[in-house]
């Protein structure tokens, strides 16, 4: 069997190697080609604002280095991936397309006098692949192209069964859901030879295709029947982005301009379903029955212009400033409801940075950011099924946010660094005034947040690294029930390495958040139209604790064998007063939500001989979460029992164990030829339900070459 697999791999790789040989021959005849992996893309240029003059000098130095030593290397691999699935494999191997098939890939790198060229790629299946191409000619023309695809398995949730009075479930057909995400990138950069001026062009595309489960409801408290529906939803979406701009070094400053346009399109049909007629609390019809659109993901377009200036990045004083104007438009294609496509958002972003470095021991930096968000929305929408046919839209909020950051770094010696930072965020909302409570935003007009951070980094001994960080954040008027009024965050890190012998690392991070100013409102009972909201008599509170511990160790017990072990612990716990109804007092209950995960991993790598390498990796993840309100019976003001919290904890519990094993062997048949065998097991086990339990076995055998 082993001989058969080896022969199959060798036969399959032959055409691939012949193609690479032809490419190599072609590259040798055209000596103006080559590339290195350190090329800068147009996006990186616009983001970092790199010094064009320094870039030219670096390019000249690189050219001189490769001119004396031109080189070309190439290689590839091919083989077969055997995949076996027991039960449902979408959770065990969430990002694997669960099909067997031929795999392959290759690379070609060439560096010559004025030309750099590199291409590489790998193919697993038609939903999982990647390819990359880099081209540079004399530093004047740079091209980067990349494509990659990934498959994501999606769950199919089961609706409740059996039905209960006036509530019905309409499940979808049993089917495996999943989405292929395909991303492509192309950038081009042109330099005006000896003048520090660059033109940058870019194109980016993200496409998602496949299907998912759509769950929605035809439900109302004012009437029956109420239905929960699940159905298959085709996915065909794409986001496209184009960029164009330039950057230039003009004496003491660099200037960068970029234009960006991004458009999202949903090419699948908008879902339609038959909804029943619905009345208001007085029995008057507010929505007629019919086949209606729902759950649209509206198309949108975003356009932005950015201008950036900065001084030389070398020196004791560095300054930078930028301005961005952007506009996002809603391109809704709804026909049942008209007017949504008139909504838009205009953004104004201003930024300024100043860094002062009088000496190598001291650095001071100040950053300022301002963002203005101006929303434009129609006052009303027209609806085919609403009664009346006009729907009043709640006015949108315009906001202005200013952020100031001041940082200081002091390094009295090479073994000690002390850092401090202050960050202030000041938010203002232009809240529209309205006498109609349905048009009112229950938010504060202003909100100020202050954060102070101090950190210490030390290397007291050779191989030992220590760091500690603490920050405190305070917000005067938290906006939402999940927002914090105070936040404490601390982190400790210790790492020690004994060169080529052993090493340990440990990290602890703790976050504590609190808020005892949560306001809630109740709808006054008996109900009225429009509804009357009354403040809840007591302020609710929320406390959240997060802890994250990681530890790892590696050692070399014998020559050529390396063993490493790691442990991770993550826990979030939130205690909060929760209201289970907004139409009656007495429905609040103290509740706790906890989520926790523990990760254990062990791996070993053994260089058995010059021809054989072996490796083994084991991992197990224990996850747990639950929502637990206090045991309470709710009684309204009339003394009538309206409900209780029994059973909520049981239906919210999640307890899973995820296990994985990976073993691999690489055998070098010759200096240029090797073969590999890889086995991976992934298992998902949910203790409270077997719906998503499953195991995936993957065996990959392939042969590779490198010249």
C-alpha cells in the first residue's frame, strides 16, 4: 500500500515539475525579473506614510546586493488528502471543506540585476486554496497579486418541538450549510525613477457564496398565531474596493493622497414569506397579510478621500496630520418599503501626531483624533403592507468624538523601561427633540471617558524578561446596560529562556468592570397608544470579571528532541440585574452569566536522522457557559403570578470538549526530493446535546521537491 501511494504521488508530481522547469527556463531567458518577500504594497504605503527618499536608498542597496549574487529557486508538492467524517463534522473542523481530493502547490523565486519575481500557491480543493505573485522591476514598477479562499461550515439549529399553544415551529429541511469566502487583491506601484514620487493603485474583492440557515418569526403579543420559521437562505455577496493615490517626498515633509471606493452587493434575492394580518392592542389592523420581503442585507457604497502629511520619521521631532472625508450610502433594493435608499452617513476624520525625542532615554508623544458623524435619513417610509401606508422614522443622531492621547517613555538603562499613558475620549450627541416618546433616544448628550495606564518592562537577568501593566478607566455617564462606569485592568508577564536548553513563560491578565447607574423604563400598564414610559424605581447594577491565564514551557531532554507544553485559562463572569418584562414591575432578577475555557496542549518534534523528521501535537479544550438567574416567581401589582425563572439555567447551559491529535513524518529521499505523511483527528463533543457531535479524520500524503 505504501509503495502504491508513493508511486501515485511521484506520477502526479511529474507534470507539475515539468511545468516549473518550463517556467524556470523562461525566467532565465528574461533576466529582468525577480522579487523579494520584503516588498511594500500600496496599502502599506498609504497607511504608514513611509519616507519615499529612504525607500529609494534602500532599493539601491538591495539592488547592489542581488546584482552580485543572482539566484533562482523553485519547488512544488502534490499528493492526496483522505478525509473521513463521523456524524456532524462542521463543529469539529469548522473551517475545513469536508471532502477528499488531490492537493498540490509550488513556488518560483528569482532575483536578478533589475528584476525580482516570486510566485507561490497551494491547492487543497476548489473552496480552499491560495496564490501569491510579486513582481518588481528596478524598484520602478511593483505588482502584488494575491487570491485565497476558505470554507466555513455553518450550523443548522433545530427549532422547538413539540408546538405549544398558539406558537408553532416551521423547520427547514435537513441540510449542511456553509459559505465559501474568496478574497482577491491586486496592487500596483509606480515610482518616477530618480524622483521621490509614487503612484499607487489597488483593487480588493471579497466574495461569499453558499447557503445558511435563516431563522425569523411572524410573532406579535397582540394576536395569534405566532410562528417561528427556519429556511435555507442562498448566499451570494461581494464587496469590491478600489484605491488610487500618490505619495511624494517634498523636502521637509511627505505628502500622501488616497481615494477609496468600496461597494457591497447582495446578488441573492431578498427573502419573502407569507405573513398574517396583525392588529394593535385595540384590535385595529396595523399590518395587512401577504407575501412580504424581510431580512434584507442592503447594498451600500462608501467613498473616501484622505490627505496625510508628515515630517521625516528620523530625528528628534516628528509631526503628522491627516484629514479624511467619507460618505456611506444605503442602496437598499426593497420594493415593499420605499425610502430606505435615501439614508446616508457623512464622516469627517481629523488626526494629528507629535513625537519629541530629546535623547535616547526619553520619548514624549501626543495624539489627537476627531470624528464627526452626520446622519441623513428620510422622515418617513412608505410601506405596502402597513396601515396607514406611511411609517414615521425616528430621527438619527449626529455625533462628535474627540480623543486625546499623551504617552511618555523613560528608559534609564537598557534593562528597564517605564511607560505612562493618558487617554481621554469626549463624545457629544446631537439628540433630536420630540414630544413623541417613540421618537426619543434615551441617551445622554455628553459622555467623557478617561483612562490612565502605567507599564514597567525589565530584563534584570540574561534570558529573563518581566513586564507589568495597570490601567484605570472611568466613564461619567455610561450609555448602555452593558457599558462600564469604572474599569480596572492589570497584566503580568514573565519569561525565561536558557539558550537551546529550556524556557518558560507565564502571563496573567485581569479585568474588572462595574456600573451601578443602569436606568430602565417600563411601559405603563394598562397599555395606551402611543405607549407611556415610566422610569423604573431602582437603578440596576452590573459587575463583570475577566481572567486570562496562560503558561508554557519547552525543553530539550535529549539532542534533536524538543518538547513543549502549554496551558490557557479564560473566564468571564457577569452579575447583573435583568428585567424579564418591560410592562410590569417586579420582573427583575439578579442574574449571572459565566463563560469559561481551559486549553491543554502538548507537542514534540524529533529530528530522528538527517533524512527523517517526526512531530506530534495533542490539544484538548474544555468550554463551559451558562445563564443563571436567581430562583424567583414574578408577581404583578395585582398579586397575580406572571412567570418565574425555572428552567432557564438548564436550557442555556453549554458544556463541550474539543480534542485534536496531529502526527506528521517527513522523509527526505534525496537533497531535492522528500515525502510526507500527516494524520489529524478533530473531535467535538457537547455534553448536553449530541446534535453537533462529530469526528473528522484527515490523512494527507504528498511528495515535494525543491531546487
